[in-house]
C-alpha cells in the first residue's frame, strides 16, 4: 500500500479547513510555510477561512490562563469559527494542539469547544505523539525519552506540574483521571501499533465509525509511518460524514497536513538584517532540562549572561527596580553588537499554602516582566530566542506585537522559527521559539553558535 500517495490524495480531496488551536507558540514545531494568527477576532477568522490555506494556526496561549479565562476564550473562538464557517460555506476540523507531555487544560478546552461549536462531534482523538521531542505512545502508554530510556510520562517531572499534574501514563487511564470518571478507561477505543503496521485500514475505519457522543480514541504511534496509516483512515471516516475533534501534540498536524520535512534553518536563513547588532536570548522556563541547556550555553564565549531576580515578584517596588537594571544592560549590549542572555531564577518559586491558580498567576507576572524587556528594546536585534511556552507567547504577541507570522521552519528538531509580519515591532525578524521541554543539553548552545 502506497500510504504516502493515498494520504495525499485524501488530503487534497478534503474540503474542510483544518484549524489548529495552539495553547502556546511551540505547536508549529513540525511545520513550515504555514501561517499563525495571534488573535481570534471575527475579522481574523474570516480572513483565514477566505484564504487559500487549508491549514492554519490560531495561537490561544491558553496554557497560561486560568480555567475561567480558558473557558471564555474557547467560547469566543468557537463563535468566530462557527460564523466564519457559515460566511465562507466551509466546514472545518479543529485540532486542539497542546503539550506532548500531557499538560494543559484538558478536558476543559475540548469540552467547551464541543458545546460552543454547536455541532454533533462523534469522537475526540488523543494523539500526543511527537518524535522530535522523544514522545511516543506504545501499548497505550505515553512515554518521554530521557537519554536512552523511555520513561512513562507520569514518572517524569512534567507530571508533577503545579498546575497540570497527573498520575497516569496509560492514556485511557489518563482520560478517566482527567475527566474524573466521566469517560471510563474500559470504554475508550484504542488504535494499536499492530493494526497500524499491518495497514489494516478497514479495521481502523470501522473503529472510528463506531464512536459516537464525543467518545475517546487513543492513537498509538512510534513513527510517522504509524501515524500516516491512522490519518489515512481518519480521512476515510470523515469522508463518511463523521465529525471528530483532535487533542494532540504537534506530530499529527504535520502528518494530517501532508507537510514534508525541511532541512533545519541556518544563519543565512535567519539573520538577514541587523547583522551588526547582538541577539537576545530569553529563558523563562524553570524545567531541569532548560537549566542544563543554559549551563551548556554559558560555555559559548562572547555572550553576556544576566540573571533576572524573578523572586522579587513578591515585592512590586523591588521587582520594578530589577527590571530597569536588566533593561539598561540589554539595550547597551545589543547596540554594541553583543549577544545577551537573560534568565530567570532557576528554581520555581513555591510558597507555603500555595494554590495552582496562584502559582500560575505568579508565573504570568514574571513572564510579563520578561516580555517587557523586548517591548522596551530600542534597537532591532539580529535575532530573538525565547525559551519556555508562556515566555515565548508573551514575547511574540505582547512585545513583538505579531498578528500574523509565517512559520519558516525549525532551527532544530521541535524548535520553530517565525518570521514576524509587517505589523510587528521588528518586521521580518527571525523569532526562535524554544519549548522548555525540548532538545538535548547542547541544543540551545548549538543554535546560538549557528546564529552568532
């Protein structure tokens, strides 16, 4: 079976828009030459539905929102999608792209979308496969590659997230846990590696057609070839008139959209002007992996490292003074052609009696301060790298004021680069979005060495 040809034929026949709602800016980490919109106004959705692009992203950044904010935003987006669909006469498939390590507002986001879109959705597909970051689902267990070992996701630091923690690695059990038993593990449909590798498309389609009432479907995948078989079967099931929603990481977007692999971007692709100025690296993520990457980066000569005392967020006056100190150093160094790396405290600030919402709001306040360093920049830098989901979203939307960006490709596996639009603070800037949970210890160092 020539699965690549068959999949592309079905994709080209598919006459719906594929709308990817991205809960932080890292979700475009498997695609290129695709646009990302950073707002969800009716005007924006009308523009996107009227364009020739079959697939596009809407950046929600909802992983940094409270549950109440997330609910309202998804109602607003659903209303805009529904109206744009009616105006254009185009149906749609929604992909709720979230974290490959299972963090995020699930099941809240997809439940709200299901209700607010106002159409009968037969099934919700869960596919957190993301090989660029070492995320695989085998035997319904979701794994995170750490070194040479595959570690069940619930045994990693990601599962201990202060806001989005969980205890189950089996995706069926994860769904039962997150939905507080509304969907039982025993009732969830599983698409296994055996039927994918046997290319038993008829069996997979039959399973998809058997799901109703927003039933859950777990997709196992270890390679993109596995996922191609599933996506082909999914197109066939949708061709029968069935409606689905997808909750996934970035892998299925590439596969469903038949987006080919592009070589990693080099300095000549990324630094096209401001070549005599320094670059700016911002590190907000406090993950252990990020800290290890920062330590490797410190081995690169010629970079000025500035620690931003983010713990001062508890003292507003001192926090403001600290921001001014860091800002002055950044402006001076970039103007002189030096690359600057600003990083927050490496240990998450935890308080006695803390709540998940309070911890999240504090993270947002720190991220606001970090993005402010870009918002107040006087000189266009040669490039900007932002490390961490909340940080990178705030820099792109609030500081750089991007409304529509083109995904140029990736600087390394799973690390997307946006070209900022003409409306932005620095038009045509290469903006490297580096997820907190992606890359080896030396990946950040290698990217910076390519750019400076």
